[in-house]
C-alpha cells in the first residue's frame, strides 16, 4: 500500500512538474480543449446550425453598425466590413445550396469559414472593443466550425474510415508540395516584415501551419484535418493582406494568388465526391465552448435587414486607403499585442488538429508562447460598447 501511495505521489508530482514547465498559454489551451468536449445536452442538425450562423452574423452586424469604432467610412475598419460581407454572401449561398441539395452548400460553408478567419484578423485593425460584436462573432465562428467539420464531404469521408485511396494520397502529396512552395514564399516575406510585429506574427502562424502539414503522416485523419486547416490558412493570408506596406505588397499578393490556385484544385476534388444528403438531417452534440445560441432577440426581419446591409453596402478601398491602413498598422502597438479583445477562441480550432493522436500536443504548441498569449479568453473582458 505504501508503495502504491508513493507511486501515486510521484506521478502527481511529475504532472505538476510538467505543468510548471509549460507556458501559461499552453496550459490554458489544454484545459480549454478538454473543457470544450463536455456536452451541453444541446443537439443540432445542419439547418439549425446554418440558422444559428445567420442569427449570430445578424446580431454581430446589428451591434457593429452604431459603433463609432467600426465606422465603415474609416479606412482601417473597411477590411472588417469586407470580410463580414464575404461571410454574409457565402452563408446565403450555403442556404440556397442546402435547400437545393447542391455543392453550393459545401462551397458556401467552406468560404464562409475562410472569411470568418479573415474577419478575426481584420478585427484587430479596428479600435472597437465592443463586447456584443466579439461575443456574436465567436458564436458565428462556432456554428461555422461545426458545419464544416460535421456536415461536409470531408466529415462523411472520415466517418467512412479506411485507408486513403490512391487519388486521395496523390492529392495529399500535392498539398504537401504546395505547402513547401508556400514556406519558400513566406521565408522571402519574413525578411521584410521585421519592422512589422503584427504581420510577422501572421507569417509565423502561416509558417507553423505549413510546416505541420508537410511533416504529417499520410493517413486519413491527417488528410481530412489538413483540408480543414487550409480554410484557416487561406483566411489568414487574405486577412493579413491589409497589413502589408506598399514596397513589398506585390510579393505578398503571390500568397493571395496561391490561395486561388489551391481553391481551384479543392473544388475540383469536392465536385468529384458524392454525398448522402440524409446526413444533413442527423444531429451533433454542442459541447461547452461551442455555444451557438445568440442571447439577444433577433427577429427574422432583422436578420434579413442586417445581412442585406452587409451584402449590398460598398466597403471597397482605394489604393491610398490601403497604404494608409498598412502604414498606421505599423505603429499600432495594440494590433501587434496579445489583445484581450480578440475574437480568437479555442473552440474555433475544432477539426484543425492534424491528427487525433497528437492533437493535445498541437494545442499546446499552437496556443503557447508569445504568439497568441491569452487569445483563448477572447472578448470576455472587452471594453465599452461603441468602441473607444
């Protein structure tokens, strides 16, 4: 008995030592990842989640429009509104696709997921600390993540299981080769980003994702998770475009063009894969940390009105405005810092771990250190509504 107690004590001390050795962000990431997998008792099918996404988007826009820190006439706020516009348009496509049971459903969700990641990057350019915008932005992200990882052709393929087919293996090899090319492009850009801490952070995150994909085993789980991770990577690339100074903007646009190349190949794959549409009527668990219900009341009329505003307003930027935003961002310490008012959320990483076997390690690596700090806590401590 004494030996057993001693062993248990040693084991507990070893866990304590590991926890002490981990950076605070790493520990919090592991705790958050464990907590989010506790079911809330709520379940939802594809239509319900799509409705939740539309409601969260409308609530976010409703809170954003009167916020002086998000005035769409201010150049540095336009990227946020442009990505919001993309989300609205793609959710509309997804809704039409779900009704018609067409590939527009999958395309709309995938592109809305990319635009949502882009929006989180663009949000950092604004001066707003609007709690309602942050809260509803996160719920929008949760709904999109669940739609993407539970009601996509990738999700159906993962459920089927088995080994990768020769065609899938060839596609995975192609993605890995593309990521190696991307790493070379990022390395070229890193030299010019030394004075720009926010952009340097973004390039570092893109590089980390590319390195991870290149080194993943050729398995079904890793392949499917890679397809999800590419949504995030595409959103990051598009979002950080507004941080780039004029002298080397042409170099950065090579990354944006790369996203178009990837998407072309991806949609060719998606079109070639069949789907059992009965799957959209199945329900999935909503876990803690993945809440999608909007707390405030948003009527159908308001949803239609707010989404129409996002879809139809012009948020285009002139070249002079783009230069102004990039220059202002260089001297904005808040953009480069670990802002407590970030829209980043641990549960948005659903499906992005490379494989089930090392997901906890990835959570530690990807959320620890100086890169992300306390982003997991997002906007809970956001300032006054209406911006600064």
